[in-house]
């Protein structure tokens, strides 16, 4: 269940961050509400994840996956440019997440 909780936390954080951009500095009621609710859900499920997966690994996976997904959303929906350095950096993050999940004993529950 820990990885299911982590996935929920990641999705909630990505939704919240996307809505934060749309909230226009908390001047738009609906995106602002989605932001607050999304972060509450994300933190709750992140806390549940940390009951079984070490805090450093949990946070690395949560933040890394969130950064990658938010960068993709920014690129697709907000037309934000990703230069070569950004793409290389994001690729290293993907590689890091794969290495942690495939090779690290720290993720064993």
C-alpha cells in the first residue's frame, strides 16, 4: 500500500501545483481551492507513505516525480520551453528514480 499512497501523493501534488499556476496568485477561487485541497491530500498520503518507506527515499521519489510531471505539464499546457540543460537534468532525475526503485534496498517494505 505504501507505493499506492506515494502515487496518490504525487498525483495530488501535481494537480495542486498545476492549479496553483491557474490560481493567478490566489485570485481565482476554484483553482485556489483545488490547490489547498490538493496539497492537503498530498501531505496526508505522503505521511502515510513514510510509515513504511524511509523519509529520504519517500521525499526523493515524491519530489523527483513531481518535478518531472510538472515540467511536462508546463511544457504542454503553458507552452513553457525546456532547453537542453533542462531536458538533460530531467533525464537524470528519471534515471535516479529508476535506480532507486530497481537497485536500492532502501525501498523494501
